[in-house]
C-alpha cells in the first residue's frame, strides 16, 4: 500500500473511527483501525464486535492495499506530524512507513486478514431524517436509557415507526423520555437501538440541513451520516408497553417557565452529593410551588409563584432525574401534570406532543 493524503482529514477520520475500537481486546487486531486503500480514497474502520464506525478519506492511491494499525499509536503520530501532506507506505513484512515533512516513523502493523468482518445484512426498512432532527431526538431521550444490564432491553431506546412518524422511547424504571417527529418512511416497524450506539451517532451528527439515513435489518442497523457509517447490532427482546404507563388523568396541572423550575431544583440540589441523596419535596398549592430539601448537611427552601389548576398535592422526586427531564425539553415553558403523590410526574409541551417526559416520584418519609 502506498498513499498520500491530507493530515487534517486523516486526524478527523481516525479520531471518530477510534471511538469504536476496543481498548483491551482478546483479538489484537480489534485494538487497531483497518485501513483499505483503493481507487481514490482510504476507507478507515473501527470495530469492537458491537459497534463499527467506518469512513472514507480522499487520497492519492499509488499502490492499493490493506493494513491494520494500532489505533492509539497511529492517531498520536498523525496528530503530531509537522506538515499537511503526509505519506503512508507498507511493505510485505507489514512495516508501515509514515512520512511528513522531515518527520518519519516506522511502525509494525497487522494483516487485514486478522480483522473481523463488519456485519452485512439485508435491509428491511429505510428512514430518512434531518441530521439536526435526529440529533435532537437522540439527545432528548438517551439520558433516560438504563445502565443496568440485568434488563438488557432497557439499555437501548425503542425506535417506533408508523404513519410517517418516528418515535424514540427510553425508559430505565425511574423515568421515561419520548420524542416524536415526522420522517420519510412508509414503514411500520419497531426496534431497539443500544444507548452506546446512539451516543456514538450523536457525536457525528451536526447542526445542518443534511439528511441522515437509517438502514434497518432484522438484527442490525446502520446510520449513514455524511461520510460516516455507524453499524450496530439491535437489542432483541420485548420492550415495555410504554403507552399503558402514561397517566391519563390531570388532577393538578400548571404551565411553568422551564429555566425558573431548573434554577429552583438546582438550588435544592446543593444539599445532595454522590454520597448524600435526599428527595426534593415539592408542594403544589394556592398558585405556588414550595420546594424543600433536607439532608445530613442542612435544609433548603424555595418558592415559585405560578398559576396552578386543580388539586393541591405534595410529591417527592430525585433532583437529578427531574433536572435531566427539564433540561432536555428545549422549550421556554413546559406543562407539568400530576395525579397524586405516588403517580408519575408528566412533563410535556404547552402545545403539541413532540416530547413527553415522566419522572417517577419518591415516597416521602411522612407518607403512610
């Protein structure tokens, strides 16, 4: 293999692809990036047997070939090279020569034969969605994905497609986040995408008008984002019937400035830490919200004046769960709906149904 390319292009590609590389793998090749030079580009891949990321970099290919190089070492070298034009050449012994300006390196690579093939699959559905829209949808739901592997199905989000709508649902037993948008798809299907995969996709999505393609198979999924492809297994199993868990009543309701509520909950949160976790007590009554928090280090109180419709209620909640729900709404105002002290707190838009968040309450000490 013998190629010439731009250093900055390669740094960006290897940085992104390396996130799918195993740091400690039983197969040594998986700690590397696979480089394939054919035609007028280099294809660079990282794969950890769960997630694969691949992309193309424009290059002048003088001799075609393939090599696996240590991802960490290769990225460190390319970042430190002194000039923009760089050359990569390999010989029959898998020694790779990297030259740029007056700097040169010789590093030992591995045969591409040792690198596992990335999954290939038959497409069952295809969804086209704006990159910014997909970024917002994932960001506003992935926080509620479970990190508890005892129920693997909830370590991912449900992607539900029907009637030209894409709905993403994440749930971890303590909260739920739902985000809906119109997309280009005639399909009617549902599948569960691992949270880790979504976080990698999120890092590649940009704030522009370009579309992202989602290619769905029976057991795998590919996200095509610009020049990058992220391929991942899907999580098999039965996802919760989430619609049946959404409270249908509206005993207490209010519209509140999102920032005002966040600021107040954050003031209560100052008494909590990783070691100390006390619920925030919240009383909705007489057009005001009285918040309080008592922990081993002290006590805090705050009041928000806001019109409240319906019954008075006192409820407790985990401050972090409430803050994550509020911060991921992206709206100036939200509607909060309550149905008693032990029913989930619902947070949704003042108009429409583009998102819905649920926070399960914490039973307060003085409750029966």
